[in-house]
C-alpha cells in the first residue's frame, strides 16, 4: 500500500546525530521529536561521501556498487593516475573505457523511472557526488541541479532553468552560507513549488565542509549549522503550506559523521621512507611508482605491478607502526584477511572486484575533542590538524542521522535502536510509494522495521599479530552486517 503521495529527502553532509540538539539545530531537533529517529543508523565503509552516496542510491554496500573509495586506483580505466570520483571527467573516462556505467547496480532513480515516477535533486556537493545520487538521471528523464554548474550534472538544462529564474550561481565561500541559501530557494520555490516531483532530494554540503576546515563546533561551524537548520525550517514550512502536507513523507539524513583530527601520519611518505616508491592518489600521476596510496584518515594501498610479496611486507611493516589503527586485505574468509593479523575486506562490505589489495585505517579513539565531542583520530593531511575527517570506522564517523517524519513516521514518533543505515533510505522511499525494491538492494524499508521491536546484538571480532591488535563490531540484520565501531586495541 502506498503510504505517501510524495517523498522529500533532506541530506546534511557529514552531520553527526549527537549534534542534532535544540541549541545547535532547533528545527531539525523539533522535527526529530515528532518523528521516528533511527538513532543507531550507520554509514558504510569507507565512510566517505561518494561511497556513501552510491550506497544511498543503490541501497547497498560498496561490495555491490563498486565505488570502493572517494578515489581509487582502477587499472582497467587508467594506469596513469588514481581515479578521483569527485571529477566529472574521471567518471566520463571510466564509463568510456569500461563501456559500462561506473555504478552498474540498479539505483533508486532507475527504479523510480521504471514506475514513471519523477525525481528531482538539488545538489551542492562535487560533480561526482551529484552524479552518484542518480547516475542515469538523463536517461531516466529525471532532473538534477548542481550549484557547481552545468558541467557538474548530467542534466545541465536544470542549471539553465534555475539560473534563468534565480540569477547567477552563488560565489563559493567558507562556510557555505550563500550556497545554502541559494539551493534552499531553488528547492522550496522551484522543485517543491513548481516541479512537484514524486521524490525530491536536497543535498547540503554543510556542515561537512566547515567541519573539515573550520573544525567541529567552532563559532563558524555553529553558525553554518544554524543556517542549514534554518534552511530545513524553510523546507518544512514550504511542505506544511501545501493542502496535501499530511501525505508527504519527509526523510532527514546524513551520509556519515566526522571526528576531529589530533595529528598527522603521512602514510605515503612513511612508505617511501621504507623503500616503496609511493604515488599519492591526489598527485594525479603514478610516474613509475611501486604503490599508490590514498589518504584522509584511511586509504587504499595498491601494488602497481601486482607483487603480493610487497603487499604482505607492507602490511607487516604497518602493523609495527603505532599510527595504524586497522588493516584489511581481501580474503576468502569472511572475517580474517589474507595477511595474518588483518581483517577481511568482506567483513566491512568492501569485497568488490575493484577492491584494493590493502586498506589501512589510522588510529582513532573515542576521547573527546577540544569542544567535548567524542572522537579523535590521526589524518594523513588534507585539512588542518584539529579539522574534522571521516572515512574510517570510528563509531562517530559511522553513526548517521536518519529520521522519518511526515507521512513516513508510521504514526509512531520516538527513538528506534533498530539496526539501520543509509542503505535503507532507497528501499524506504520505494516502499512509501508502493514500488518493490530490486533484489540488489541489501537495505530494507524502515516503514516495516519501525513497527517491530529490535534488540540489536553486537558481534565483536578481534585479530592481530605481535603488538598489533584490532577490533571491529557489527550489528546484523538478516544478511547485512552494519558496521558499529572499529579500531586498534593495543
Ligand atoms: Zn559526505
């Protein structure tokens, strides 16, 4: 049975659920109070934006959608540089070399199109994130607007339409006040006011950007959080003004959390010092390197010539480093990796054919940062020390905002501790519109979950060699294991 006439989805990039409080985000906190809040919702690993966006779109972990990192070495596409999925040209290159879509799994957008449902997206993230939320938007007859301009969307006519009505695209500033205001106007007046699609989604690039560069809970960041919260208030007001407001489902979500950085461990430089010529993913050149290394607070290490002896040697060397929190290698075993002491990539849902030979996560802890927010970890660089980061398996990176309101709350406002996550968003939207989800969607509709009592049982795994020991915990629902927390034990 169709339980909503329309679905409105609001995504706050990087928002931590423990920051949804009446003082930081009054409109969202009040909405949560009156809605069904999945307080234990989880992202996927790596907890990065394009990986998570692909999981939101496909209702599945990276093992299924194949976006195994924000950037990843993909020799089938190019051996010249590490693919950067934020770039439209890299995605286009991948699709032309592969002769197939970069995200092949059926998406929410694809399924909506089959059922003649319209889907409009207003996005303020990178071209790659904008692509990933509805990769076949043009073929699906859908509409995706990007505040980054015509080149950042597969439906550039959406940008033309918006600029014609609302004027030039806003200048990019930090925090992103102007972009937040512009996209909110586009969403409330153009998408909800004129287009009136079956599913409407807005993606705010904040508070993620300010968390990274202005730090979690700083004065600037608190101000932009209030601004995106006010934007959410404007969206709710636009919905409530409608005569059919009661039939509209509203989903508020984030793609991952963030933790503050406490110091730098530059893995590429360390490995070069240990005798392995390393090319950084961000360098856009491999130039005869032995290995490619991506960064953040976790990353992949690829052996360019495929020499697994080197991989094993690097893994064992990293286990002796105090900066390393976790290590994963591909394996036939569901828990233990091919290299003794590592976990299997299968355990974290990363076992796609594109997976790297070795994945590291830098050490993090649940200690409080200078603003009293739990979660502190090392980074390879990229943002100033103290700035926020995500990608790893700290519970404060993995825990996401997931709140079902309006016609989707099932008449039962409250907190749910049911196992849930970003992979459930697409199946939930489809269920609200009475559309069956494709079998590839590992997520489940939370409309049904909301009516059942769950007592999540946490499974804890541990492995290691010598002084290196790592743990990882999951909560299982059927075949899917939601990642809860992982890190170094000693
Ligand atoms: Zn993000």
